[in-house]
């Protein structure tokens, strides 16, 4: 259905609509919200990785001057054991509640235990120290393979493994084991001339958004709750708060403020129900903010994992079989992204004989949350380095290997569905023909690596309303919070339909009472699905405008044409009006026009990318320096190419951080020891070169302009690409992330 | 002893008086007392630069300065950068270069870039990267931010030479 034509707005680079507010400091983020009579809330967190709560005494805190309320898990209503839809993933409501305020046990250091509302933040902090919690400290289990052992400390004594659909009879930390299979694995490996099997470990990493979580809640005596906050999805906040506090969704209004990064980490709620509970107790608005340490220790990172991949290929480069074993840390409650890892691990390739086993395992770490293509990066680190080893053994260029083995439209993936059309070969060719790949890399301890990354993308639900203004502009109301320029990308799709400039659209991200249901800004879906809804809303406006023109000109609507921004009649009475001219005459033809569009598109169109990186390894320090970086990606159609490039560059750099520096470092008590931006080191400007982002456009047939989501894919390839480059540089295959100086020196046998 | 300190200072060229607790940081004073929320809290311990402001010509993290220390000093914040009818060239350059995504780090980066260009109008790419290494951005990968500062340097230095 993708139209192929010269667009007037789509593909251009206008100034984003929210840009001025954001460069002047005027944009209001969640923590910037102020209101009269505001109280300030702070949260007491578990100092232990694993402990039973024997008692909580809040009396001294309640008596502290300036304190207005204290809440604990006892203040929760009883809820049913059921699954809530979080937009990008789902969770058990009791687990959600228990994660917000611990009931019987604390399951990780940083687990929320109690909260205080006071007249100012410092008073609230003082009061936290007056809450007396008695713990019975238990042994923690931190690593996935340790947690899978028999006799490991159990997080949930009543948890039984879901073993491929059957409940096991013994308690375990393994929440589930699933398997995907196709073809004949033994036959496939028999046909191989070369078989490579390796095992890999990755550590817990955090999304690292710069803005900590925040929430201000006001509960009115009529039962109406309002929450102002930063979130990736106002409607999922409404849903979760409603479930956790057992309030009807219609009584919860969520006002999304500007959001300072999310990357998947601002979907699950932590302090929003707490702000609400404190407001219920005090009758006042309560603002709760997290500190940076709270964010690291108390919010969902992405899992550490153990991955084993075995692949076989013929000497002329055909993959004959592939097997993967994926064990992922879910954190304190079930729900790691191992499922997504399983469908991404081999999905770029045609693999007729394959088996993938996935294990979802609880450990004493924060409940994991989505992080940009959740699960795929862990899996690709393994699969894409095994492929590099195969290429080396058979003497084949790794890009030619990828072109040869690329999955074609209709090829069946190991987890069942057929591969949709996606520009894998095109991205590999773009990398192959790029000056970077053509340039020789010289010098000692230097190497070049490549890897690809695949993400299926998501569609999900969006709503958009468009109001026509008499001066020929439109206001566009949407439910998708704007984290990276989506107001512009969505507005531009409506502008294209109506033949008006992007600047003639005023986009607004509305609260949950003011716009139709909209899923989270996540799953790379906003430019795709909310853009689709905007397209539909604009089509609705167009049709209504055609009817108005027909009325004005006293012709049939069928005789009015709209092309290149101009309405014209075609039945002999030559009349013409552009959008602006007709908008000025709405009053005489029936009054206001409101266009509506909803979307739940089922063909999001996967996105795939191929990254090329040059590194230099310092043999004395083990430090890996990125010398040059090029990332290609199929964007389908880039609505605003600058922000598509930005997604590719930013994702690549998050992947570089994951590859080289980032990890939660734990001591033997299961305590994270590096919960600050000084010690959890995300990349700085000085660590990096420019990132060359190459947009490839193979239109997605499931979108009117051919859009594919682009946000998540770029994080997947970097760790594998860098590991492959490090191998070329120093002859050592790194099998652990991050490839920090210490790990590199160790692998080199120097320490 | 009074629980609050009386401070007289200059913010964005205007005389300002306020009361603050001795324990309140400049960032808290800006945000909670004066409602200048352009400076953001990302870490509250000097690692992210989201609260960058210029104090007597020197780039500082406002989370590491006490509010009481502002007495008699002169402070520049993001709120004072634009003229009523015109953005500062660095602000324009950030918009033109799409040098922001979520925007939470943007005020800090713009103040840091201003402090750089005030003292080094023609920085190299390395100098820009070195100077901005105290400001963390998680969205952009820095590419477009560095280009925006390069663009702004060209604009401001050509304005000076013209």
C-alpha cells in the first residue's frame, strides 16, 4: 500500500515543533511541575538484596515535624492475581504491587519499602531515617546460572517452572522454559563443514535516561486521581495505577509532562502509585522524585544473560543449522525479554534447521524493564560473533556471508512466522559500498568489525484528532509522548496529506481524558502507528473539506478533487481553493471540522541494520577506542531524516557503552556498588567519533508512506561488531560484556 | 538564629533577592525557590551536567554549589540566553542541527557550549568533545550536538568579524 511518489513534507527536515521550548529551558518536564500546597515524597529502599521483612515501625517518622503521611504495603488494597497489559509487555498485578512497595520480602537492594510525604524534600529524607524496619537477611542470588542451580536461594518459595507449558512440581527460580524448533538439527549439523559453538555472558545494564523518574499526584475527595509525570505512556500509567490501587481507570487522569528519555525504562510504574497513596492520605498534591542512585538500584535495567550459540555452515558459506540456549535474568519477578531474544537471535538469516531454548530466571536484582530492542542485543552479541568466526574459518567476507544467508520474504523464522519484506541485503550493500568499508585500516592493534541487528518492531494502538483552524493551520492532538522528535514526525504525515507545510501543524500531546487510547512510545511504533493515525485523521479532514468545497460550489462531493494542496471542482464550474482558503470559509459551510484517526496496524515492518566499526586496543591498558563508526539501517521511509539519523546514532552509542563500559557491579552481598554516573560510566562526547548514519529506504508495505520504526534496531549490532573488531585488532575473541579495560587485559593474559 | 539565609545576587542581568536554607544547593534554589526550572537534575552529584549554569563567567554544575554562595555574584542560566525576539545562535544551531531528542540535557549543553565559545570562539572538534565531556546525553550519541556547536562557533565568530 506504500505510495511511491515525490513528497512535499515527508522526507524534509523542518525545525521540530517543541524545539524552541526545549532550547530555552521552558519545556516542562515531570520534575518541573509545581502547584499550590505541594508536599514532597521520598521513598525508603531496602539496604539488602534479599531479606524477609519482620516488622516496619513508622511511628517515629510520623511524629517528625513536617511529616504529613507515611505509607507501606499495608496501605494497598487487596488485588486479584491477574495479568495487566503494560503496552510493551505484561505483568502480574500482585508482582507490580509488590515491586512498588515490598510486602513480605525485599528482593533486591533498592526495593521500595515505605514512603513519606513532608513539607519539603529534606524533611522527607530526614523522616526516612526514622522508619524502623527489621529484616531477616537471606542469601542473595545474583547471576542467572547460579539462580538456576538446585539449592540456590529461592526468591519466591511458591514459584514453579513453566516447563514448555507444564508446571513443574518443585520450587525454582526458573520462571519458564520455552523452545522453538524447526527442521532437523542433527541433519543440519551433519551437513556442515564447519561448526562453531561458543558461550557468552553479559551483565545487567541500565537505560541511563538523564531524567530520573518523577510523579506528582492529587487525589480529590470525589475519588478523582490526577497524576502529572514523565512517562512513555500516559495510558499504561493509568492502567497500572488503576490495577495497583484498585481504582476504576475512568477515575485516573494522567497528564504526561515532557519526558527526559526512557528507552523502555519509563513504562513500568514505581513511584506513581506511591505519590497517589500519599495524596490519598494527606488530601494534598504530593511530588515524588527519584535520585540517580534510586534510578539505578530501584528501576528496571535490562538483564544480564548467559547465551550459548552453535552454528554450522558449509565451506561455501551456507548456514546449515543453528542452535541457541538463552538464559536471561528477569530480576526480582518473572518477565525478562528472553522471548524477544529468541525471535531475534537468528532472524536476519534463513536457517532451515534450528532450535532455540529460552529460560526466564528470577534473581535478586531490580525487575528488568524494556531497553531498546529488549533481549536482541544480548542474543546478537553471541550469534553475530559466532558468524564472524565461521566467516574466518571458511575464508569468506562477512558481508558476503550475510548477503548469501539473508532471510527472504516468506522464509519461516524459527519461532514460526514468515519473514516480512525488509532491506537486509540493501543495508549490507550500503555498508559494503560505503567509503568506510572501502578504506583500508592500517596500524597496530587496530581492527574492523561488522555485525547486523534485527528487530521486528511493533504496531499497537494510537489515536489522533485534528482540528482545522480558520487561518489554514491545524492543531493535532495525540497521545504519544514525544521522546525524540515524534511530534514533528507525526505532524509531518498529517501535513503531507493536507498539502500544508509542517509548520502549519500545531501538535499537542494530550492527557488521558483528552485523547483516545494510545499505547506507549516504545517498540519503535510512534512514527509508524501514531503517524498512521495522523494520516487517517488527515484523510478524514480532507474528506470533510471536500464536502465543504462541494457545498460552497454547489457541486457533488465526487466532483471535487484535491491535489497538491488545492481543492478544485471538475464538472465545468472551474473553482479552486487551497487548504488555507477553504479553511477560512468553514463558518459559511457548516462550522468546525474535527478529523479523527485511530490505528492498530498489524504490519509494523521490521527494521534491520548493519554496523561497521574500527577500533584500536591499547595493549597496556586494555582500553578499546572507537576510531570510526558507520551504521546503516532500513527506515522504510524516513519522515524526518535528521531524527532518524539521531535514533541510529544514539542507539549505536548506547550499544557502544554496553559493549565497552556499562555494567552493574555487585559485591558478595548482592549490592550494586556503582550506582552513580561516575561509576556506571555511559559514553561521553570525548569517547566517540562522529557516527555516520546511513538511511536505507525499502518501503514498509504496511504503512501509507512506507515507514518502519527505527528507534530500537541500532542498539543491537554494536557489541558484536566491536567484539569482531577487537578480534581483528588483537586476535582475541571477547565473550563477555562489557569489554572493559580489565576484561580485555585479562583476556590478553596480562592480569 | 534564622533558619534561612538572605541572598542578594544578579541572575541573567537582573538583581534578585531570595531566602534559602543553608543546605539547599543552587540547583534547588533555582528550581524550587525561584522556579527557574531550565536547569535540570540528572544526578545531583556533578556527573551529568544537566544543571550547568555560568557563575561569574565560569561553567559550574549548580548541584555542587550552595544557594547561599550566590551572594554578590553574577549568574547566567538558560532562561537568560535568548533575546525577546531572537534566540541565541547556539540555540538556533541546536534546532537547525536537530541536536536534541528528549531535550532534558539540552539546557545544560547549551550553557556549556556558551561557556566554551565565550573563551574559545573557534574550537576544534576535539576541543568541543573535551569541553562537553562533563555533560551527558543519552539520546543523540553527541554527533549532532558537536556539529551544532561547530555551526554556532562559525556563526558567532563570523558575526564578530563582521
